[in-house]
C-alpha cells in the first residue's frame, strides 16, 4: 500500500484538505493518518482560495511540498464527503472536557480540580480522552466515572457499600477529618449536566481553521456533503448557532440519537446512514475524522477515511 509522510500542522482542516489530495493513493477502507510529529522547517498554509477540485474533491496546496502519485482512476470513485463534527469542523473538544469536569459537581474535590488545571489546563488527561473520542454519552460516561473513581478519588457508583471506594474493611483511604464527598451523578444525570454545561459553553465555539471555507467551496462545486456525529440533535442545534454559513452547505446531518442509528461509532451505522441519505454508495464517500472510533466506523462502512489526529495522539 502506498504510504506518504506529512508534517503535522496545527490546523485540523488544513490537514483534512491535504488528505483530500492524498487519499486517492490508498484503497477504499484504508486510512490517511497524520502523525503528531512537531512541525520544524515547513508548515502547511491554510486552504488556498484558488484550490482546484478534481473529481469533486478539494486539492489544497501547501508549502510542505505534499505529493501523491497519479491516481485519477481512484479519485473518480469519490462522489461525496462526510464530516465528523466535534474536533473536525468545530473546535469543541476542549469545551467538552471542561463541561465533563464541571458535570462532576461537588463529587470531584477542589484538590483534583486544581491539579487538573495545573497539569492538564483543565482538560481530560489523554489516557482517558483517547478512549472516549467519538463515542456516544451512554458509552463514554461510565468510562469517565470509572476513571475518576480510580484516579481522582471520586466515589464509585458500581462498588458495593454506601461509601463507594471502601476496601473490605470499610476504609475508603481517607484520613480522619477529611471531607466526605457526595457520590457522582448517575449516568443519565451526568449526561444531562454535561450537555447543559456544554450548551452554555458552545455558544462561543469556534470553527476549526478553514472549515467553513472548505465546506463552502465543496458546496459550490456541487459535492454532496453530510455530517455524521455522535452528538445528540439538540446539542448540534446549539453548536451551529454561530456557524450557519457552514451548516447551510451541509443539509444532511446524522446524529447519535437518530432513530436509524442502532449502534454508535466505531460501528458503521452512522456513515452507512449518511451515505444512504446522500444516495451515494459508501465506497464512493470520503470521511474526515479526528477520533480513532470514528476512523474505525468509516472504514467499517467501506469509505475512504482521512484521519486527522489530535495533537496529543501518539503513533498508535
């Protein structure tokens, strides 16, 4: 299989544009991955407003001298583009982390909050973040609660005993005089608290650099566009408030709570449904994703996949 190395850039959508030019070096169901190596002597420029389009897919130019072998036959297979939303079109991931930590309420001590502010800039540590990217709330919330019980002293909802984190003798590891914290919210309560807080924060959410320009350009060229996101429909409505120019170009949106979706990412349901609504075969769709679970979802659906890595992602 052909392999092309790229230097990573801070702009997710810039990397996506370059992926569009490179993805045709790969067979369907393969992935163009962007390693998180630091930029040194050369950086990608933003989407060139004069970018050309071959067979319906943007060919972005950059100063990184990105090249790909002639692959017009493969390029002709791609007829539509499907985007993930969070972390791909909208820069919501930092806000999502903030909302997750706030959703713990008093069950997460100020000691651990201060530590997270100092060490993680009040974001989820990568060892848990990488596991939950792209999952639906019903799947990632239990994982976060379990992680918090193990690492942050939050009481464990699933353990026996009223105290949550007690050992066989009923000791929870606290010292005499320590404040006994309340248990965390249940999964359903946590989901509601997280979405409410995220809705407040997302009023000011920014686009990923170049996202609107890319969507507008593709729309002008008649390329069918869709979004396949694990976010629920109500959350998407809040996130799009200040980005109508982008969303006008993408009339097809498949959300995590859509009745047609039986299984969330990494199952292929979302991308299969998005392709069906676009009336395009999945093997003729190009998917842009920033999450490992989403990459697996797109590949399982039979799509071309351009993986845009989180800057903290390692070579896995």
